C-alpha cells in the first residue's frame, strides 16, 4: 500500500482519489494498518465509474470488510465530500463506505448522491459498530473545551447522565472509571495536574468537579434487552385475568446498532448546550 504520508497524527496518509480509498481497504485486509493510523482527505472525491473497477458488478467494496477486519483508524474528511458511491446488494451486511468500524474516528466527511441498499446495518458512512462482541466500549468526546458545566446544579456529567437516561431502553450510565474506581485509593484515582495545565491521567473521564478539564470525556450507557419478543409470555388482561401475550411483526433483536448514533447525538447536544451557556456567562 503506497500512500503519501506516514499515517501518524502529525503526518497522516493523504487521501485524494478513489484509488487512495481502495488502498485503505486493501491495507486493512492485508493488516498493513493499525488502530492508530491516520488519514486526511485533501479534496472532494467522485466515485462515478470507479465502483466497477474496485468492487463487483458495479458495487463498492466497503472499507472494513468484516468484524474480523474492521476500520479502526482516524479518518479526517476536512469538510470534503465523497459522492456517487454505489453499493446495491440485498444480502450485504454493513453496506456503507466504512463497513465495519471498531473504535474509529470519522469526522468532517459528507457523503453525497450515494445509492446504497443492503440486508442490515445500512448507512452512508459507517455500517456496523464492532465492540469486541461485548457492546461495552465507551463513547468518547474529543476536543471538548475546558470549563463547560457547573460546579453544583448543572454539572456536566449530570447533564450527560440525564440525556442518556432519557433514551428509550437505557438502564444505566457511568462516566470515567465509574464503578470500577470505587475500590481504588485516592492516590490511585486522583488525576494530578502537570505543567501545561493538563492531567497526567484521566480516571475522571474528562470531568472534574462537574466541569470539563479538556481531556477526552468517556462514559458508558447500559441498554436493556428488547422487550418485544416473539416468544409467548404470561400477562394479564384489563380485568386482571391471566392470559398470554404473543407479539407479531418485525422487531429488532438488539437495540445496540441503532443506539450508537442516538447516544452520539444526545452527547453532542449536551456539549453544544453547555457551550452556549458558557458563552453567555459574563463575569
């Protein structure tokens, strides 16, 4: 795989063509890239006519072909777009530009005029979120300004918790090390400040005293199993008599794939709201 750059944060691989996108995909399949590999798009990319060259039957092969070989790097779109992508396969899982992703960062990228169909996990940018089979990897908020939140009644973590617990099927929320930190000593748990006004560790999850400290904010959200199942269940009718409940129709067996973008959107709204409040404060 030959791309300009070194794939590091300071010298990312430069992406400027359809061939470059294809090189990312082949690099993942051949294990030439790591979870810290960085890519930076340099211009708008038009995939018209290219789908036939890099895919099959006029369809794009997604970057991150399977849960075994997902996209795990950092892709910075820099405000550019990828347009006229075609992926039409009724049997395809994770039909999208980046098919399977695991702890990846994909930002500032727009998909235009895409023609995508598939079996499930169909999306424009990322299809299936891989979390090592557990569904417990914490979301991250990167680049949060210092000073968002309040020290008492509007703590930033309290706002995030309220937003997450307001999502259907959510049963739990923790931030930072959460419950895992209750057995630690204060000397182990404290995030000490170092020159440059930052912290040496991030056990607190980017929030100290209810206020963001500039570190990555990370938290976990627990979702309960889907309540509507096809198995017959015991229940009671309006008169209190025992009866059976039998659900019919199409119901998701798991909320996790749909939950990820909802959690991201709620977190983004909390941060934006706190940012606007912070901007309105005058001392």
